[in-house]
């Protein structure tokens, strides 16, 4: 029964995604009200914004993987061309890599494999020393949305590119492991930060078979259980929700969609 319910919910979410896609393949990001009016003129919701275009394609790739039929494949292909041009945001490019990589896993598409390698190589070239940057020339790295190590490690592992795994591992050593060690004392942490740390460490562990990264990922997950500056759970098991993180050393009692989604991803990886 749980599997049936999950399948029904997933199909409903994909139907919403289909509704948000324009005929030319671009996606809007938000609706304006309960009637479903699309926000097409907002600063964070216009057709084809790279952040939501990439995430929509990632979801569609899972639709191709999970459900039979050609609709999700057609929608994926229709939307893909809008992320082909060069973009400055390597964290967004990482989501594009994960989308085409998942599509390749489902279909064996040579074009998706080629895109995955080309875009992963673009990410690998955007770094400061060993640190994979979110954008060229911007040395500060925010961890929310930072999936570059995940993208490179998975591409390298699945498409036989050990150079990409090596780059992902070096950045995990320089960025993710230090970030994990600081989680327990950091005064400001989002569940999205933690989920990206966990994702990258899990991917590097899988690609290198080095247990240090898996152990660090497990330790990062303990942040949700109370190994944080507040010394209190961010995941409320009784209520079944994840709070919005640690703010000034205290648990924020807000609980938004992003926090619950990213927290669930971190705990399930």
C-alpha cells in the first residue's frame, strides 16, 4: 500500500511539473495562487530560469526511469536544449549533470552520456586549487545547492572517468570534510547545507570505496538528531517534520518544504 501511495504521489508531482512546462520546453518556477496561475514575470519565476529548468529536468529524468511511456522522455528532451548554453553557475550545472546522467542510466542515450562528461569537465575546470567553486572567480562557497562533488564522482564512476573521481575526491577533502567537522558548532546551518554535504560524501565514498567518506556522511546526518550548536533535534520524529535549521545557535521552529525535502534526501542517502 505504501508503494502504491508513493507511486500515485510521484505521478501527481510529475503532472504538476508537466503543467509548469511551456510548449517550447521551458519551465516556470511558481504559481501565484490556488487557481494555479503561473508566475511568468517574477524575478524567481520566469520561463527557463536555469535553476528551476535544471531541477525540473532532474525530476523528469527520474520520471523516465520510473514510469513507462514516452511522455516524460519527450518532455525531458524538449526542455534539455535550454540548459545547453554556457552558464556561470556550476552548482546549477551539477544538477544538469545529474539529470543527464540519470537519463543515460534509464535509456543508454549517448547524447546524455556526452553531455554528462562535457558538463562535468566544465565543473572540474572551475576550481580554486582543489576546491570546486559555485561560480568562476567567486572564492566563497555556499553549501546549499553545492552538488559538484556528487556530479563528478557519479559521472566518473558510471562513465569510467577516473580523472573526474580524483577531482571530486580532492574537493571533498578540501570542502566537504572540513564542513562536516564544523557542523556541530556552526551557529547558522540549513538542512540544504547538510544534504549537499551528505550527497557529496556518499558519492565520493561510492566512487572511491573509501570508508572515511561514508563515515563522515553518517556523522553529518547526526546533525538532524541533535549533534548541532543547539544540542537539539532538527528532525522531529514525533511530528514527522524537519525544521528550517539552526539560526543563531537555536533551532528554527519554522518548517518549510525545502527543509523537509532536503532533510529527507540526506537521511535516505
